[in-house]
């Protein structure tokens, strides 16, 4: 949380982590603090803040929140980008579906994401072990903080679950010996229920909202429970194939979605601009800050790796570039509706001019979310024509770091303009203090619409999807096309003639609304459509991007990432590897 008891936070973290083991399994500090000698209300409050702070402990190649490499590049939304295929070669392996070794990524990427999430879990568990021993009479906020910590623990387990599927669920009541013997090889349903139980405790014991931004509340717990039950509803076998869709779980999605209060931002752009943090659409967000008493602030540096490379106002690094398929998906027909089946029959832009601008293919209209999501030559970047006399902010072909490999489209949502007070540079690297929204209200609406369609209640999903599209239609007030030849045309559905059509519309709407936000791959896996969708995508992309010539999705393996080999070795084989690795 921004600027909440910063001095206490820094002090307690400094004490806590003077001494710790190399593995998350023994992450509790050894010989410095124990639950017995910090069991006071004041110390407990600082431990809770430390647990929140762990959510922001990411670095450029150690993502905890923004899963661009895992969820966008791994899907059909984006290319890796950067300075060629060997630049962060592990992400190239993810994109090619060539992750056959369980230690892929060395100390970076997947192994570090695993470790850092479990460090977050360890902080929550240590705080819980302290708080559990404090008498209620000495700590009026005891149940409230227990609920917050249960929420944080469930969040990290959820993120690990969608990445690795088989993970150990670690709670505060386990001894070190019991933790070392805790298997990751439990049923999918049991693991989802463990995550849900923590969120249910939070839902039952948190207020609907909290005064301090960033603290978990009942609203966020309800949204997360809707998300958990939605994933759980698509029951998978051991080879990750969807074998059943559980109707009772889908009804829970609807019930919990109905508990969520919030509203859509009036302008789609507000979700992705500094200055609009913790707005009405932000159900729960990871908080970042500057000038907070720490050396360089608590900025997000992962988003900086995906900033434009060719603009000197940024510097590094040009990763996470919109795919041609993604860009083509923003086409609309004369009624302003998406081309559900034919969007990729032709490319949306057919001319790149010498001045670095682009021209839309004649006769094509587009969803305005294109220019909120993708850096397109000739268009304002982050709604700026210029930042100052020395900084042109019209996206240019030259901003593409390696266009011969990855094309010339950029990404925009998580970037910030250099004149934003949320923008910070450290040498060539860029960070921002813009919050990372983990769940926004639009996401919750689409959770509910998805459940309704799968329960054959697609007529009830129609106004929900149209609500999302109406907001997109109204989001054209900021500088977007800068006089380019775009024709924005987005309309609402008059009806869904059948379930099949409604289902296509829902999936397409999720892609347009959440494009490049890192969730696409996980949607495809949840639906059981990853192999079909991604191999069809690759078949077409190979004709445009030579570097994808050998890429192929292997069903029954590539739906999840390998359990890091070092964790299997550390437990002496207690952890079981996912199929195919």
C-alpha cells in the first residue's frame, strides 16, 4: 500500500531478512525473529505490511504480476520482441513452445517467479503465525488482518496454479518438516478448493471496502472467488484436457460476481493511465510508489522491459509486441461488430510510409480499443502528440527494435508517458508507479457472462457484453488516430441467435477488452482450446514471421510450465513433474 507506515515496513523487512535460506521451504528467518518474540499488535501490523510489500518484489525478468511473457507472448496476442531471438532466449522458448527442460530460465523467469511467489506466501504465513498467538483483547484488528493475509496467500497460490498446475499449498500451521513433505501431486479440484477456502475466509471477515487503498476487502475476495470457481468449473484430466464443465461451479461464479460492487471507467484509457489509480473499475490492484522513504521507490520495472526501444525518452527494451493476428482482431464490420470467423483473412494495414506512418487497408473499420492497446506507426503514443520540444510521441516505425523479425507494432496499455509523475528511469531502464490491476470490474462482468452462456442463459449475457462494448464506443475522446485514416466503428449486438454465437462473442470480447494484459493464454487453457487455437495461429503467422517456423503447441504438455527442477531436487522427489517434461 502506498505510503502506509513505510518506516515500520523498511525496519521490519530489514530485521526479517538478515538471514534466510536459499529455498522458500525454509524462508522463515533463522535466529533473528520468531513468532514468539514479535507477537505484539504493533509488530503484527508491520508484518502485514511486509506481506503486501512482497507482491511488488519483481524485477525486469522476474515477473510477479504482469505476465506478458507467460500469458501474451505464449498466446496469440504478442511476439517476444527485444533485440532478436537470443535476447532473453527463455521467452523465445516459451513462444516457440520449446520449454522441454525443467530448469528453463536458469535463475530468471519461471524459477524466480515460483520462488518469489512462495516468498510472498511465506511472509503471509509468518505474519499469520504471529497474529494467531496474540490474544483478541490485545489486537482489535486480529480477524481483519488474518483475513487480509489469507487473501494474499490465496492470490499467490492462484498465480502459481495457473502457471504450473501442480503446486504445494503451504499454510502457517505446517512445521518445517511437514512443509518439506508436502506434495504438489494432489487433485486439481482439491487444490482449487484450498485456494477458494482462503478467499472464503477473506470474504466472510473483510469489510466491503477499506480506507487504505490496496488492502484486500470483501469486494476483492468476491471477485477472486468468481475467478477461482470459473477456472475450477472447467474440469481437467491429468493431460490437462477439459473433460467436464461443472454447472454448480458456474452458478457460484454468477453468485459471487453479483456480490462485487464497482463500475466501468467512463473512458477505457483511465485503467491504464497514471493518475487514475484505485478508480471505480479497479477491484484489486498491486500498489507501487515513489518518494516513499525507500532508495528508488516501489516502482514496477517489469513493465519497463516492454517500453518502446527506439524513442530516446524511454531507452529499453522493446519486448511484448502486438502480433499481426492481435491487430487484425480489432477489425469490425459495417454494423461495428467483430469479424468472429474472418478477422485474420487479411491484414489491417497495407502500407508503411517512408515517414514511419501507416495506412489502414481501404474499407476497414476498427474497434477503438486498437489505439488504446497497440502502438501503431503514425498514431499518438499514450495519447500524446508531443511530450516537449525534444520528445516526439507519435509512434514511429523506428521505435521497433528488430522489425525484420518481430514487425513494427508496439504495446501501449502498461506503458506511461515520460512526462507522467508515475514515470521513473534508472539508466536505460524504465519503471512506473502505475498500479497493476489484478482484477478490474470489466473482468468480473465477463466472468459472469461466460458462466451464463455456459449455463445456456446466453440471453442474460447479451446486455453484459453490450455494456463492455458501449464503454469502448465512448472511449474516443483522447488523441488516438492523430488525423490518420482510421474509421472507428463499434456497435452492440442486437441479439445472440444461439449459444454457439454467444460463446464466440464472449471469447472475442475477452480478447479485445483484455488484449496484451497477460491473461489470454490462461483463458485458452481454461476453455480447453489452447492447442486448436494456437496451432492455427502459428500456421498463419509462420507465413509472416520466419522465426516461428518451428513453433508448435504440444497438447498435454504445453498447457502448463514445468515445475522448476531445483525444487524437485530440493524436496528429494516429493514434487512430481508435469507431463511431457
